[in-house]
């Protein structure tokens, strides 16, 4: 595999699942190149490539290891899903699942991880969107109803009240600590 492709795949491996604004700004210029590499890797190549460009695609596909294929699509998917751009991330997850199933098999850990990441991303969709696209069983699996919703709300309320009660004492303690340090520095 050429050095450029190796460098791009190394970049894929560094994309976090939830990128910060600074990271998004950094990766923003690389994403078109990363997408193009993904397109080359997922393209269907004829049995007898006629052009030198088709031969390049075949060589590229053969030179990229199965582990690297996983990172190409996972990195891009994380980049888009981490920004809430789920509609951009979804085709990448599906493309990755198809390629990984084909190259590694249904039960390979990378294929299963890709399935899990896809399901996690789908769980972020609004329930109305999920109901349009999937049967009720899938929606229930992705958006389980909490049986103890009132307990969760009560617990959140208690935590908020405790924070309000403790916060003034914390600031008093910080002020006293500063004052004592200041007085000790004068001695």
C-alpha cells in the first residue's frame, strides 16, 4: 500500500467517537480525502480491470488489511455521528457493515462492533423518525421506555437541591482558604 493511503488510515484511527470543535476543525480538511479512500475501497471492480485507474483501485483494495478497512469507515462514521450528522454517518455505517461482512464474516469482532456502533447511532434518532423507517419491535429496542421515570425525575430534583444547598458552603470554604493563605503569606 502506498504511503499516502497508510497515512490516511492512521488519521482514521485517531478520530474520536465524539470529536471536540477543535478536532472537527482539524479533521475538516482531511475528510474529503478520507471519503474518497472509502469510496475506492468499497467500489465494485470488474473482473478484468481495463483502465489503469481500475487497476489502481484493485491494488488499493488488495493492499488494505481487514483491520484497516474497519478503521476507514469507523473513523468517518465517528466524525459525522459525533457532530450529530447522523444522516451522513448512516450510509458509512451500512457500507462498513457490508464490506466487513463480505471480508471478515458476520461473527468477526470488527463486524459486530460496527453493528453495535450503528445501533447506538440509530438510538440517537428522534422516535418519530425511527417509527417511519423501522418496525415497532426495532423502535422499542432502540428507544426503551423507562418504567421508573418519576423516580429518575425525583432523583434529579434531589440532586439539584443538594447542589444548591452545598454550593454556598463550598464558596465560603474557598474564600476562607484564600484568606488564610493570604494572611500566612504576609507573616
